[in-house]
């Protein structure tokens, strides 16, 4: 069961979350992930360790929550004029970001948390793909289902990122999209 309560925008809980997340990011940049402890993060964030334990339960869950926020896309996918071009550009960017060392670390951290965090990461990808597929539909292009794109493009890339990262390139992402769209 997730310990994370609903966060009201602008409420105390949101301020605590932001200060703790900022402390994690700053301390990680300064001292490395291995040096992170709940008391150290709490001191930097200006909260008590018990506040962190109450909200996140443990350090792994906190790191998972921070990773999920870092994995959230900042903007909708770019429009390149066709389903193939849009999906290929998105897949290339996804592969580049997720296969880089920081991306792989965020993925690992996100998976350390409860199932809610992994589901949020999956939802981010699905939302981006939905935007691309909706654009294709508006242009009158035939488009696969979101789950089909996840199964044939995202899932193979994630497997390779996590277990066989050598040799990943933009051409791999393009090939997956080409095979999907036939």
C-alpha cells in the first residue's frame, strides 16, 4: 500500500514534497546517490526525518518518487507532420533520454518504489503516445492502439535499456516504429 497522500497544489504537503525533492536532487548532485540518507535529506529540506518516513516510508520509496517526477515529460511530443515521423522522433528521444546514465538510474529508482510509481511512468509514455495517435487521427491517418505501440516500441526499448544497453541507437528506435507501422 502506498504511503503517499493526495497532495493539494500549494498546500503544506506540496511544499514539503517540493523541498524534500529539491534536497534529494541537490545532495545527489553534490555528494552522489550513495551518500543520501533520510536524516541528511531532512536536514537539507528543513523537515524532520519522521516527516519523510511518514510520507514515503523509506529512502527507496522517496528516491522512487523523485525519479518518477524526473521522468515526467515536460511538454507534449513535437508534431512532425505524420504518424511515422512523429512516432519515430518521439521514440528516438525516449530512447536517448532513458538509455543515458541518468535515465537508467531514474528507471531503476522508479522501479524500487511501489507499483504506483511504475504505473505513473507507464502512464507518462502512454499519454505521450496518445497525443501522437490523436494527431494522426486528425490528419486522417490509420493509427494503432496505444497498447500496441507500448508493446511493439516502448517495451522492447525498455528491455534493452535495462538488460542489454550496448549498441542502442536512434536507428533501433526508428526500426521498431517502421516494423510497427509496416
